[in-house]
């Protein structure tokens, strides 16, 4: 029995039929167990409501979702929209960029471009992943510079106008 199942049994005893409290207990257990930020709670509730309103709940039991599905959807459907959104945010806010090298379980190497900027609504600092670029050549400083430079300056005119500024 895993920790989630143990806590679920405790939760069942504590709430005794109160569905809202029972849901809160399960959501809190999920958030804590997966080390997710507590601020995610409201968005998690909105997501669950969206899913239950738009999908047959019984059919959901047969659905599958894994890291490979997420990766394909992110790279094929969402990545360019998010990049455009975040790059536009950088045009309107002071920011700094941080690079981080990482590798996948398949030993593919990547460089992540993260931007630290101010949220438009609250002016609180936040970090956004701008891009995850595959490193095709060796990861020398010069190659990483060229990879990031090409990403940031792609589609530019001869004036060397930056893609993000």
C-alpha cells in the first residue's frame, strides 16, 4: 500500500461522506506527495472541473497519459504558442536569462533557456522556461552560445534586431 492509499483510507474515516472535504483531502495529498506548489490548488480544481464537464467520467478510467504523450503535445502543439507569449512578455518587462544544461534518459543533451521577469498583473518576479534546445554538437561554451544566439536572433533582418527585444 503506497502513502497515497494510506492517506486516502485515513481521509475516508475523517470526512465520513462529505464529498467536498474528501476531494480537498485527495487534492492536498496529491499536491504534497508530488512536491507541487500549494498555489496550484485553485488551478487543479479548475482543471478537474473542466475535465469532468467536458469528458465522460467513466471513459476517463480507460484513458492513458504518460510523459511521452505530454512531450509530443508540448513540442508539436503548444511550444510555439508559449514561446511567442513569453517572448512578448520579455519585450514588456525587465528580465534576466539563465541557461541550464541537462540530459534526457536517452543521453540526449539539452540547454534550457529560462527567463526571470515580472508578472504583468502583480509585478512579482517569476521564472518561465522560454525554450529547451537540443544540443546537436559538443557542449562547449562557443557551441552553446551559438545555439542560444541563433534561437534568440532567428528570423532577424540584417539590422541584427533581436527576436526578443
